[in-house]
C-alpha cells in the first residue's frame, strides 16, 4: 500500500505510479522527479517551501493549496478550504480540517486559517495526509486505507494523541510523520506504534537523515 511513496522528511512525500508524480508538502526534495501535482497543507516553512516547490514544479504542474498559500503561487493553482473536493490529473482530493484544539497549541494552527489535510485517491487507495493538526472530532469521520499522521508533539499531536486518532479512523495502516526534524525524535514512532494497536503501523525511513534520533 505504501510501496509507491517516498518520504523525504517531516510531512514531505512523493507518490509515483500510473505515470504520475504527486508531491505533498515537498521539503528536502532532490528535484529529480518533476511534479504533475503538488498538494500543500499550510503556510509554515516545513510544509510550504517555495525553494523546494521550484525544484519540482514545471509549467504543467498543478498546485493545490489553502487560499493564503495559493495566493502566493503562480501558474496552475487550485485554492481549497476544508470540505472542498477537487479532481486534478484524475486524482480525487478532499480537503479536510487541520487545526489545533489543545489549549497550549492554539496559536500554531488556528482554525480561522482554514488550513487542511487531504484524503487523496491514488492508485485505487484513499490516503489521508493529516497536515498539522490535533485529534479533532470531525476527523473521526475520515475514511481511508492509509493514514499519515503527525506525532511530534509541541505543534501537533504527540504519539499517544495520534494513536487515538488512528484507532478512531481505523485505517488498514497508519504511518507516523512530522517527527525527528523540527520536534520529536525517531523513538516517538515506536511509541506511536505501541499505542495505536490494534491498528497496523508502518514506520518509513526518510530520505534525509533524522536531526533528532
């Protein structure tokens, strides 16, 4: 289910299959594979990196992003907000809410920003990329085969909170992300895996080496 994914670092992925190259929050990318579609979840530097986008974006690339980010990008751009559903290059993409509801984190990802995660239909499977978020009640309605969830704490869910969301969603597989680079360490993935049971967890190895082991 995850064989077509490359994890660069943080929340940055490339999916390659069916003749398509789809990036999500590219950061730390090599630029070797040009993008057909780029999905951006929100405006923070480790998710919206203009320099990384420039490495993979061509005149034919479509970028899907929240309205504040979309306003800064030229070319083929589709602005989205939570609840929007778009189809681009044959990919159905549903934008879902991503914000903080934990008191200590409210200023990091305010609900009023209308930033997003995505449920992407890729190669016959629905993949949920949560962006930066806490465990929100509305996210328990997400249906997906695989859930990519932030676990680093401080700015997003920690391993235990992310595991709770994984159990609520019940995907076939859950994947930890957003740790080992800005906040959180590689050991957090093991904590997430233990806490998410009985949900199957697959821990990917990033292309870029962890900063925090």
